[in-house]
C-alpha cells in the first residue's frame, strides 16, 4: 500500500513541477487554497468529534486539477463499559476533471468529478473497560494506545463558483472505499481520520469549502 501511495504522490509532484511550463497558455490560472468550513459544525452535531481539513489544487490545463488534501481528526466516544479514542492525520492526493466551460468571469469555476488516494496515520485506544462475567468475575482494564494506518480510494463530484475576486465557494460529495487498515488483535478501529467511521469498507462524506486563488 505504501508503494501505491508513493507512486500517486510522485505523479502529483511531477504535475506540480511541470505546471509552470503550461500555465503560460492559461488566463488567470494558478494555485488555489481551500478550507472545509463544514468541519466547524462537526463538534456541535456529534459530541467528541473534531476535524480540520484543507486543500491545495493546481490547474495544469483547462480541465485538469491535481489536488492535495490534508486533514486532522480526533474522535472520542463513550459506551456503557468502555471509552474509545482515535486521533491522527490524513493525506489524500489525486486529480479533478472539470466539465464546466470556462469564461472570463469564472475561469476557475468547476463542475467536476475526481479521484483520490487517501492514507491516514493515527493512534487508537480504549480505556475504562469493564467486563462482567458470573463465572470469572468482573474485569476492568484498558487496551493500550497503538499506532495504526489505513488506505482508501475516494471518488468525488461537486461544484466550485467564484463569489468575489479570487474567492470561491464549493461543495462536494465523497464516496470512499477502504483498501487496507492495520491489524489490531485487541480491537478494530472505530474511526479513521480522513475516512470517517468504519462500518464496513465504504462510507459517504460531504464537504463545503471556501477557496482562495493565489494571484499569479
């Protein structure tokens, strides 16, 4: 899995380094920084969950936008007989294809579809474990913190529109397919930063972001 990630990341960096030679033929293209403002609402909608997510995308021709997304997440949940916590960061790299015709007003506006390769490095633990057994008696203890990693594919579609000079707003829907997660004989991860809650191999996500296009 790490070999696949390094290969994908290398492709992005190649596109980034060679973009300068291509942008001379573009009008007002360039680099765009994004922040997922929908993550601000997460702690209010789900107690014990905090997430931050940012992105950088680069137009290399009229349709293609390589992108890197970096995130951090912390998740804590309490059950009747346990306390679970997972915390760490994620990195996703891939490319978006724009299907919106350009004009001079909104030349980096997008209606797009894209794909990402995601990886997360995180730690998880479970404390305050309480197990009752009429034969062996009651048990209390903890599962110690362990370093974990996970890899997934992510498919996205959405829009981005210019609202002010160099300022864009946009949303996207995300479908994720888990490819790999570290083994832990004591417990399976309940939450993977960047991927979300683990209920099988797939899940869906939503992003609502604000973007700033760097003047070039």
